[in-house]
C-alpha cells in the first residue's frame, strides 16, 4: 500500500494540537471553489504490484487557482514540462478541498505503517523535521484511537478543507457518521497537505495533474 503516498502525513495527524471542529463535513462542491475545466483533479489509487484498487482521490481548487491552471495549460497536452509548471500552482492554492474515498477496507495498523513510511519520505524531502517525524510516529496510536478496532471501511471518506489560515480534517463513514473531525491553525499545517499530493516523488502528483489536462 505504498501508493497511499505522503498524503497520509497530512490526513489526520500532523500536529497534536488539532482541535475539535463543528459543522457539516467539507464538500467538493463548496460555493467558493471553482467549477468546470481546470478546477477538479481525480485519480484511482492502487496497490503497487497487484493493482488492487484502494481509494478514489479528488482535489478541487478555488477559482483563482483554476484560472492559473487554465493559463498555464494553454491548450497544451500533458508533458513533463507542463507538470513542472502546474505542480507549484497546485501546492500554492490558498483554498482547496481534498477527498479520499476508500473502495476497500484498510486495517488501521497497516495504514499507520504506511503513515510511518511516508513520514520518513517527507523528512527526506525536507517537508518535515526529524523531530516532527518522531513525535507523529509515537503519537499515532493515541490520535487514531477512535478507529483502532474499526479501521477504514469501504465507502469511508477522509476529507481535508484547506484555507489560507487552517486545515480541517474529517473522516466520514459510508453511512454518513462523522468519525473524526479536527481543525488545525498552526502555521504550516495547511501547506503540507497539498505539498504531499504534488511533491516531486509523490505517488499522486502525475495522475492528478494528468487528469487536469483535457485529453486530445
């Protein structure tokens, strides 16, 4: 399950000071987000060797970022050069909603193992410090205690709402029950989410950016 990628870092657990949030879960159809071409990216996440489907990922950005994407693409097909122009725009989006919806059950212990692997990758890439890696790794069992016996089940959604000054993370069951809901205002928390999806070595960057560019 290496293809859960660096996104696991930013999912629910980057900073221990996260506070309980209220209100309905974030929506990909929020009115302050873009609609139409260049606003939405989508991919199916697969397990590495056997190509077992794990989750669907959607990223929708705000209208100014949508306009920047459209200008950068300018009718070009996807290419490595275009990828290098689009990724910084995605990482710098001031407003976005990211949703991961599981299409199969994922045991919590296995997922936490992936998180620890991704913490190491993030530290190697300079996204987090060694101290953050250690603190998060040691705290994972407590932070994810509500999912200890249940794990992630098919249909569960992990949704991140990125705003200029906060990161909100919500886990919603297939039946609509909110299992976790946290908001973090610490500087840097919001940036790690998008950086983890669009970092040079992430497993999600190319597929998401390819989906943004209209096929010829």
